[in-house]
């Protein structure tokens, strides 16, 4: 049977191998999903909320072991892995506490005796998830879906299959009936079959724009709802009046955490020419203080890239930028030896014409643009095909809000780090996808907004 492998990106060694599910196994799992689709919505909202709380407790109980598995499967530094699990637990608790209120009927006055919108679950949601945040990406879909009465089929990235099965096991330990979360180890052809299957009612994907287009096409043919959270090339704008030192400190965290492998990481740094040199000095100091090494060690702040092919792509992007005229101010090389390490890198004097201005750079590489003023920065920010999020640094908050309205992105963070937050909707526009996760909008994406209109019928009898 064909297999998928989890490879430790710090050593290049195989951690575990998993056989693809056969057609028979896929059908058996789909039958479990179908049973759960009918049974789970009949449970009380309190039971569903308690399930989320219990899962949060188990994630905290097993945080040390689960964090090591994240390190070994995709190379995240251990401190960041622990933080990811804590964020998952907090999100589960948030939805357990606040989700029920978001599911209450919405009364609307009409000519009826009573009329309202009721939120009904769609059924079974296929979640196609990436490797870069192997628990958080799943939880931000899973928590609102389960609370609302949906069930989830998880097709996780091949290199984090162990994390997928660990989450499935923990949810069963928390008391979830079989089929409420079901993992599928399948290839692309089998994914297409899952999307087409009548037992699957909606699809969500976090991944590349290319993958999003393919999933949207398949789901569209079956008339199934989709939410797509795709790539990003976020702009980080530093105005002349910004707190430059604070902006640079935020830039280091935004660009280099998770080895730069984040869709919402700042990637294009658009710096007003009047503070460019000062920003570069602070940024360089911050990047030089990073420690690259074994992700299992607490002192490590930059781990390896998740796969060898990802490092090769990144190295090619940096080389093409250099040939086009960018200056390699810091780093710029793959690290020799075992694993898929790439030096934290700063490219300066980047221009709109370079490929790093158009492509998503998924690794620890910051591209700095020297811009004439904020108008030039807004122009370059919007020139990207992506539209996930952006950062603005300025002390003029009124101007910041006006500028935010002009940025073609799903989120703008002013004087702070872009992050996903269960309290706030999350998602993008353009090639960064559509739909929203998290917040009140994410709660309702995979629900049927059913209009209910009631009358006593007396007025009809009177006529």
C-alpha cells in the first residue's frame, strides 16, 4: 500500500509512516461520519460546550508530549509549540463560553405573529488542513463547527499525520461519539472523491491559492459551501512618525516566528525612506539575536523549514532577488548538514519588479522596500495579488484608520502584531481566499440561516 511519511525536518529522518486508507476503509469512516451527522446535532448545547472544555483540559494535560510531536513532525521550536497548544485550549474555552449566545435565534419583526432566523448545522464539514500550525489550524475550524452541531472530517497534511491522529484520540477521550472528528489519510484523488460524496456537506481549506482554486472547483461542481484561507504576502508599513524601535521588534517576531512559515507573517516591509536606515539597524540587531537550532531546545527561536523542497524554493527566491538587484544584508544561505535549516535573512532595496514582491515567501526572509511616503506604501501594498492582512505603524491613529480603509486586505493591525484571535473574524480577499474563520462570522459560515415565520392562521380563517 502507498504510504505517507512524517519526516523530522531537523534531522531528515523518518518519524513515522502511515498507509493510505483503502477504499473500504474510507467508506467505513464515511459511514461513521454519516451516523454522527444525524446524532450529534440532537445533543444539547451544554454537552457540546462541555466537550470543548474537556478537550481543552486534555490539550493542557498532554501539552509537553504534544509539543514534542509538533517539533518532530514539522520543526516548530518547542516554546512556540507549547504556545500553539495553549492557544488551542483557550479558543476551545472561548467557544464553549460565548458560542451558545451566537447560536441563539435572531428575532426579526415582520407581518408574522413571530419571525426569526434560526441557525441549523449543515452536517459534515471536510477540513483540509496544512502543517504549519498542526493543532491551531484544526481547532479554529473544529471548535465552532462542533459547538454548532456539525461534525468534521480531517484531511491533514501528510507530514503531520501523527498530530491529526492525536487530536482524534483526545477528542474521543473527551467523550465525543465516534464520527464527530474523523481523520482520513488519503491522496488528492481520494480528496476529490470525498468532496463529491453526498455524506460531505461543506469544505474548508487552508493552503495555497492553487490548492484553493482546485478545491473550490470541485466543491462548486457539487454545489457545496466552501471557506478558503489561502496564501498571503502581508505588507508591513512603517510611516515616518512611527515608533521605529517598537515596529522593528514587532517585525522580528512577525517575520521569523515559526521560521517564517505563516500565511499572516509580515513579508513585505514598506519603510518610509526617512526612517529606513533606523529601522534596518533595529531589525538587524533583532534578527542577529535569534538562535537557530534544534527545535526541541528551549533556547531555539528559529527551527528548520518543514520540508526540503520548501527550503529549495526559498533559496531560489532569494537568489532570483539577488540577481535582480536586491542586497542580501544578512543571511541568505541554506545551512549545511542534516535538516532543512535556512539562515534568517534580510533583503534590502527590494523593488516592485522583483519576484519576491509578487510571490509568497514562506520562510525566514524579510524583504525591505525603501518607499518615498505612505502613499507609495499603500500603492505597493495593494499591488500584490494577495489580500490577507497588513500592519501599519504610525502615531497618527486617525490617519491610520483612514489608511486601513484603503488597504485591500481582510485585516489591518495598527501598531501591533497580526494574529488570529477567536474573538475576531479571520480571512482574506483576492488570492488569499474568501469566507471567514473565528469570531461571530466564523461561527455562522457553516450554518444554515433558516428563516422561520409563524402565524396562528386566524387571519386566514377570517377571510
